[in-house]
C-alpha cells in the first residue's frame, strides 16, 4: 500500500471515530462506505487470544507441605535504587513528519454548515438536486410575471451572484495553478476549496432564481446555450468533490504526482469549468445588451 493510500485510510478512520458518518467520509475518499467501515473495524480488532492453558488440578492434603519463611535481615542504611530514566523517543524522519502533518490537516480541516449538509447526500442525490433546480428555473421562466418593474434589481442581483461565484472559481483555479508551479501546498488548496464552496453554490443558486425571474426568451438559441452552460457548471461542481481524494494524496510535484487517469480528470474538470463560465458570461452580456 502506498503512503498516500495509507494516509487516506488513516484519515478516514480518524474522521469516523470522531463521529462523522461513514457515507460522508466514503464520498470524500472516493470508496464505498463498506470499505471505510472495514478500515475502521480492522483498526479496532483486538489481538487474537492465545490458546487456553489447561487448568491445574486442586492440590490435595497430601500435597500440602508446611512452608517455613526465613526472615532476611536488611541493612539499616540500604536505600532503594532510583528508577532508570526513560530513553527518549526517536524523532520521526522528515518524510514521516510530512505525512503526519498532511494527515492531520486533512483529518481536521474545518467544514462549514453548507459543506457538511452537502456531504451528507449521496452523489446521485446531489446530481438529482442540481437537475431539479435547473428544471425549476425553466418553469419559473415560463410562469413568472413580467419582470420589467423589478428588472434593475434582478439584473443587479444576477450580476452580483455571478461575480461571487465566478470570482471564487477563479481564485480556486489560480491557487491550483500556483500549486502546479510548486509555489503552494495541496493542503492550502483543499482548505481554500472548503472555504469557497459555500460562496460558489450560493452564487449559483441566486443565478438560477434570478435567471428564471428575468424571463429569458426561450425561443432564441442564445438563452438556451447559457442555461446549458450553467447546468454543466453545476454538475461539474458536484463531480469535482470526487476529485479531492485524488488531490489529497499528491505531493509538491503538482499534477505530475497524480496517476494519469486522475490527472486527466482534474485537467478536464478545470478546462470545462472555465469554458462554461466564460461562455455563460459572454452570452449573458450579449443578451442583456441586445434588449
């Protein structure tokens, strides 16, 4: 077992012992919940019992012999010898210290309320929730009243939500680029991801609601292009959560320390996110200026 796999297993055991559900930990690590439970069980199995020794038979009266206790004289000035000083524990090597530090960071990374609520859902339910929200946005666009009286307010909220969400994504991608150039540690990127995830999802939620209330012209292709880009963005954000367990086992070598399959997933997810965001922004500006 590699060092990164052992670190992920130990981090999962620590989090489950700390009270987190096995399903949530399994979603982060990218394994089945039964695997996490097996890790925890293997870490807590007591040592095997040795074979029971045969019981000695009870002594009979014939076997009992009187015991004569001889008193020994102790010199009056005898003092007990002091206990030997314990030997100092050997200090861990640099590699072991780095692994322990990475394990501590990953196991104790703070989670906010929104992240904890989202992590309690299975991946299937997360995808279903995103698609349901997108369909409700379309329904809202059909049944919403004329937005002209509130259009300035809705446009302002829409732009603010786009700024918050897109800005958070840009910050994450920029930090990932610095990590790839070996100027940041992966632990910092994971902490930043936990901190910015609520802003990204809150911004996408406001974009869904205000976009539906603005009643886009669904008879034209451009609004549909923007809606599809926003849907792909949200689904890609859900899929990104599965990539964290790959990044948790990396080193300071950047993407080169990832397996080829995981490296392709990370790069594709980042490129897809940027392409959809830029397309949605450009289409939104063109639609707004065309009215």
